[in-house]
C-alpha cells in the first residue's frame, strides 16, 4: 500500500487510540515513517511516545525536534522533570529551548523559532544565494522568507526566496528587500498573532523586541495549531463548560466531571430563579391555567434568540470584526433584529393558537386575547434575548474575561427568568378583567 495512504490512515485514527495502541502502531512503522509522524504530532503525544522509550532512544528523538517544538514538549512536563529532557539536547539547541521557555507558550515568544535565514543588507544577490546554499537545511525553520539584519541583529527588511532568485545577481540585498515589514512582539498573545497572519496573509512573522532586535519567527504551521486550539477552547466554553486540556477520549473521567460540574451547578442555581419567578406568578397561573401551556414556548424562544446573538458576537470578536467600541452599533442592530424576529415568531404563535382553536376549541372564549398575549410576549422576550445575548460578551471582555465564557446555556438561563417576567406582565395587561 502507498506510504502516504498509510500515514493518512494513521493520522485519522490517532486521536481515538489509547496509549498502548499508539505505542504499538508507532513501533511497527519504519524509521522514516515514524520520524515523519513524530514530527507532526502534538507535544503531549510526542512526550507520551518518548516516555515509553529507553534513555538513548529518547535522546535521538528529542534531537529531531526544532527548538520551538522541543520547548513545547518540555513545557508539558512537571518542572522537576524538565531538566532531564533538556539534558538530552545538544548544548546550542538547549540554550535556544531555554530562551524560548522564558515566554508563555501562548505568546509569540513561546511559539517562535530562533532558526531563520539571515542576510546582510550589503550582500549582493549572487553572494546571498551562495551563502544560503552553504547552510544546512536544519538551520532554518523556513527558507521561503529571508530576513535582513544589521550587525546589531536589528531587523531591516524581508524578502522572499522567489524575489531573491528573480533579482539581478549584482543588486544589493538592501535594494530588493521590503523595508518596514509586519512584526510581532514576544509578548503578543497567540490569538492576536493569528489575526495578524490573517489580516496580512502572511506565511511567517518576525518577532522583534522593543529595540527592534530580531528574536525569531513564527510560521503559519504554528498558527494553524493555535487557531484549532483556540477554536476548540471557545467552542467548549460556548457549550457551557471549562475548556478541556486534552482530547476528549484522553481526558480523565475526574477531569471531565470537574470541568463540567461547575458550570452545570451554576446553571442549575440560575434555573432555580425560574422556579422562583413561576411561584411569584402562581396566582395568575391558578386563575388562567392556559397560560402555563405557553411557558416553555416563550422562554425557549428567548433563550434560542439570545444564544444565536451570543454566538454571532463571540465569533465576530474572535475574528476581530467587532471591537469594544462597537457595542452601541451591535446593540442597535440586535434590537432591530430582535424586533423583526419577535414579530415573525409572534405571528406564527398567534396563527397556531387560532388554528388549534378552530379545530379543537382548545383555548375557550378568550382565545384571541390569549393569542395576543403570546404574540406580544414573544416580541418582548426575543428582543430582550437578542439584546442580552449580544451585550454579555462585551461586558465580559470589558471586565477582562474571555467573551467565550458567555456560553449559550448561560444566556438561555438568564433569558428564561426574564422571559417569565415579561410573559406574565404582558398577560396582566391584556387579560386583566378577562381571565385575570
């Protein structure tokens, strides 16, 4: 069978395998295939395979990794174990890895590689090509983008390998480079860094300190992993739980319970307010039992509209489409959307009541008043749901929290309570002297 097909099959099932199965499958691969797979795995998976290997084999596998990948692997270890794995590296690489570990793993400094192609501005194009040919490939994270530095290692400009090969052999690098390139600082958060890549359509970004001295580069393959990690984390938070630190099947049962129980408990306590609100309107329900039939309809519509708005705003924030200063524009937009959506649902609810009344005579002589109560309540609840759902991410971000914490279940719980108040308030206004 084709080697590429075998590797593709392994990648597809790797996440679903347990530890012994992974080690057995990895051991059955030939050396070339095993190395290719090892370099593509996440740091935690690489560490799992290394820990099952004898010490001498660990050394050879660790030395396959680029400095930034080695730093990610070492940071998966407890602090007391990190020195053992750092000792497996050659001295220059170890120093590079220790420098990278000074930064948080979710910052540009923690993602960057110190291995990049350096050129001097006074080189000719011909001299630069000759120089690059003499360097071993492992000296570079990528050869496609070249960085021009002065003697103090300050970044002066960049140019692509394609531009270098297309330039006149006697032209100076300073003449063909692009000055003032897009850069990142070592402390830049990985989410902001991913937006930088997307905004400028980059394949790599140079990381420079406050003095403009080049520290390393972050490449697009690192950002792909970051985007997947951030999207997974946000998706889990929006679902109403803490983000998992490992793939689903590899997360411990106790960890899974702990990550989910806190949010579920908070949501349960929030839903208790719904019962309290129902108790407050007990008299109205006793007088007009028919009102209770529409409680699930009313509160679910508000919760669904709020969840929609929350999801849209959180995603817009993640993509940089919406900023804190845009809150008023979003509020106006969602109020208008809530009004229109509420009118649509209110009309559907009214038609449903009229249809059931004509066929089954379900709602008695005051069916029209009941229908208007449901219709106007839906307008109010959906408007409030969309407004609350869209504004909650802004409130959380302004307070310094992750907007993704505005989970859909949390918004639904908030709107449930308010929806009951709106529903029975409208019922009092419309049905007073009729059923109430």
